[in-house]
C-alpha cells in the first residue's frame, strides 16, 4: 500500500521521481508499478514534459478504482463533490446551510446530494472508495464524532459514520474543517512544505497545523483551537465564558456588529443605506464598502486584521512555521484584511520567526476544505483496505 | 544503526521488548543482537525483573564504546558531565558562569572542565564518542551556531564546533538549552509521550516542543520562542523593542525588580532586611520569603505565575499537548508558582485542551538539560558514525 499512497501524494510524478521518493532502485520501482498496473490499481497517463532526454511516463491511481466523495460543511455552507482518485472534480454542488438545524436535517441533505451528484456522473454508489467530511468543530478522529462543538451542540457525539453508513458501504472519515484545509494544501504541495499553518476566518476562527509533514491534531484532538486566545483582557465576553477572545472580537459576527454600530452612529452613509435596505449587514458588504473607500468599513477591517495578527504573532513565536495560509469566508473581504494581519504579525513577532515567514491567502482558495476532504477519504481508504502489493 | 539507536532509546529494555519495538521476530532480534554483542557494541546487564515466567536479559550500549560529554550552559550557570552510553553520570561539575563574558572565555572554561572531568574518571579524550552542548539562545542546528542571541550577542555565528574541535576529535552538537531539556525528558520517557512542552523559566522564558514524538525546532529553528509573547499591551518595554512581553514581566529579573520595589516601598520587612544586608535581592530569596509567609513575596510570585499561565493558555489552545513540564531556576521558588500557573491556564484554556492536561515541574529537575545534552551527543553520534549492523 505504501507505493499506492506515494503515488497518491505525488500525483503527476514520473516513475523515476517515484522511485527516488521511495528510495527504490529504478528496476524495483518498474517491477512493482508494472504489477500494480496489471492489477488495475495504477495507470499511465501519457508523457510528462521532461527537461531533456527521453520523456518519462506519469503514473496515477487508476480511474477504474472508483470515486471519492468530499463533503465540506461550514457553519453556514455545504459543499459536496464527487472526485476521481487524483481528486479531479467530476461533479460539485454548493449551497447555504445551517449546522444548527442539527445532524438529522443536515446529513439527510448531504446524503441526498451525494446520490444526486453520483447520478449526474453516472457512477454507482458501489464505486465510492471512501467519504471524507469536514465539520466546523472539534472532532475525535477515531470515532469520527464531534466533541462538545460550541457552534453545533446538537451534533455532540452524533455518529456521522453510522448515519452515512446506512446508505453507503464506503468507509466514512470525519475531521475538523480547518484540519482538512491544511491536509488539502499539504496534498497540493506534495508535502514540499513541512511546517505550516492554515487559519480559517469565518463565523469562528480556527487553525490547521502541519508539523514534520503531517497534520497535527494534538494530544486530545483540539490542536489549533486559536479562536479563544485572548487578545484583550478588557474585551467583551465570549460565548465560551472568557473575555477578549479573538473570535469574539474579530470574526465575521464581530465585523458585522461593529459595522452595524458604525451605521447606526452615522459614521458610514454607505453601510447605513445597506442596513436600511436589508435590515442587516454581512461581512461581505463591509468588504465591499471598504473596497469602495468607506472610511468606517476600512477601520473595522483593519481592527479585525490587527487583532487576528496579534493572536497569530503569539502562535508564530511559538511554532515558527514557514507559511501561514489564511482562508475562510472572511478572506473574500479583500487585500486590506491580509495587509492588516501581516502588519500586525511582523510588528509583534520576533525577527527570527518572521524573517522568512510567508503570510498569504490559501492557494486552493475556497476549495481547500473540499480537496482536503477528498484527500482524507483517499488516504484513509488506502490505509484501511491494505490492498497487497 | 537502527537497532543501536532503538537500544539507546529503550535503555533498560529486554531483548523481547526490543524485538516488539522494532517489529522484528524474536529470532531475527536474537541473531542481530548476538552479532552486535560480538562486535562489542551491545552488552547484557543481568536479568530484568519479569512479571512471570523466565526472566529476560536486558540490553544496553556497551560501556566499552566510550563516553559522551554533556554541557549545559545557562545564562548564569555551567554544567559539564561525563556520561556512559546509557547516560549514567560518571563525573559532574556545576558552577556559576556569565555567558556575556563571550565565547572565548566561556568555552576555554568548558574545555578545561571536560579535560579535568575525563582525567578524574581516568578516561582518555580519545574515548569521547560525542559532545552535546545546550546554549541559552536560538541555534542553527546544522552549523551548531547561535543566531542573533539576545542574551549573548558576542556569540552570534561563533563556531563552537570549530573551537572544541581543536581539542577533541569527537563530533560536537549544539542546540538551544530548552530543546535539550525536551530531548532529555523525551529520552527518559522512552518516547511514551508524543506531544508535550517543556517551559524553562530563568533569566528568560523559553519552550521546547515535542511533536509526533520528535523535538520540533520550527521552519528556521526558532520554535518555542515564547518569551516575547505579549501578555499586556500596556506593559513595560522589553529589550526586544515590544511592550508587555511575558519574559519582561514574569522571568527572574522581573521578580527581583518587583521585590526590590516592594522592599523599598515598605511592603515587606523581610525583603527590606535582605536588601539592606546584601545590596540586592535574588529570585530565590523572594521564594524563601514567600515560603515564610511574606504577603508581598506571595503576591509577586502569584503575579508572575499568572502571567506565565496566561501565555501558556494561548499556546495550549494552539498546541493541545498532553503535558507541560516547567523547569529552570525559577522553579526552585516552590509550589506557589506552579499553583499560580495552573490556576491561570485552567481558567483561560478551552475545556477540551485542558481536560486531560498535566502541568508539573520537570521530572528530571535541574538535570533535564544535561541529560538532553548527553542524549543529543549519543543520538547524533550514532546517526553520524553509521556503524554497520
């Protein structure tokens, strides 16, 4: 199985690059891959552009193996995709969702969407290799259950695996959404970065950690729970019971609250007009107002970015990552948020931690979670099935 | 080399426990160890107490291999030891030191102490397998040099390896002091804990990180630099240029400063008397006053512990370790400091991160750095020499 996993983590590599990565001789790699091609587990996909000499065949997991399902559930959104073993997307659907409706309602919709998308591709449910799902809360990875999720208390200890297992025979794997964003980026990078972080800023603030080239989940699975790091001892009370948590002061609901106050105080005609028209504001509208030059909106986004940067500075001093990737809905606000985060981190962190630190939006954009869900399904299914090589 | 390293990391284990750990059959493990015993690399050390049945022989690295040297240099102290391959101490010397005297002065003393201790044991310098040294600043592990060390600027890019290499032929390995405390505890635990932190509180505050069962040094070697995490935006200016760093507000110099102010303000007759007698105070004296029931000393220690706990709460939310071990000179203050740290962390961290979190003083006490230096020397020498098995 080691070779199949290596092929999956090296999608688009030649036989020879694979042999190097596995520390096999070329002849051993050739013999092994020939066997796996014969068994229908691997296939060749044309010729790779080479820097000189003869061109090398690229290998990938055989499409005939089946498909994987990726599910990315956010606090307010749901993405489902059917993917090839190389995580190429065959069908994808995205819609608004509300996790507070409870697991019964939400998972019924997930099941329905999986069926619809499979039918759209003409793929039988029997051809599903694995299902990977990201959820916006702390997960016990072994049992695939949420543990005391603050945003979705009804999901506590609910068996997602059992629910989906009634309909699909494929194994079901569940992880925290931002862990899967980190896994998605790690897969896309073919593990070329060993130590980095992914921050998701949306309804809450969470962090996925890659350490020594693997997603790090912590001693009890709650690593990366940075939303409740204190950034102001005199700050407002958070739903967790503490004061001044970065999530309570800088995530989407805080941006909306600050913008509503600014509109009501007459500090922003643009936001006041939107508030009158719709009865409420969204973080996206604050971003739009900022891009249009609204001073109050700019100040709110800078404040949010600065607080997030303050939290990140602590974490970067501790973890010294090579990259921080920022994702989640709030990143659609635009470049001002990223600039404010960067300014705050570079100001507060030690020179040594930040001298080579790269802070940018997630390269996979809003697909990071979905790619990570597919990578989880494929990786864990390969581990589970243990096909003999 | 793999088996020798496994024996080193399993000091005191039986052949059969070793075979389990290596996932070898008993017969393969027996054959390999017999060969290594014949080559003089391993030796048997009597019989292990067994829970039943016949008793199994314990294996260890052969004493005839030679000795390792451990050097633990703190900002104000120097420890040097000669150790057996199983890190049993043959000779040990500790004395006050001042790293600000520069590498020439300090390393000449290190060299002299190594020679003296070897002579005391009757061991030739040629029998030194490796030298491991911890230093109180950020280290580039590959070059064994300090990089911009704030406490010891004269050491920047000084080649410790070259200096000691003029006298000793054994390879020299250098790491940050608190990374070596973490390595020492990891070795003592035989890697039974996979994810933990060691905090050193002395002149500065630093952190060693163990992640996935290995010491984690970060993308550029500065992981664990927690001393400059901000705990009070309105706090005093730190030598790093920022405000409210935990090191500036809670490490030994801050404790001494607060105690001196309390003595001068007439808040503590006990501290005032010590100040008059000696012209200055030490953190140890503040600890002694606290243990004698001095209210001002108690308040100072509680404040220091609370600020350190506040920094730790952020880091624990992010990293979710199973254990936090606290070491360094300031721990000699006594149980009140530990109690204050615990109270602050448990108050501020998410329930999920702290439900099973264990916070205690380093089990190896003030020997953690020295054991870590020996472990570094042995581990890296085994890796370097690549003796064929």
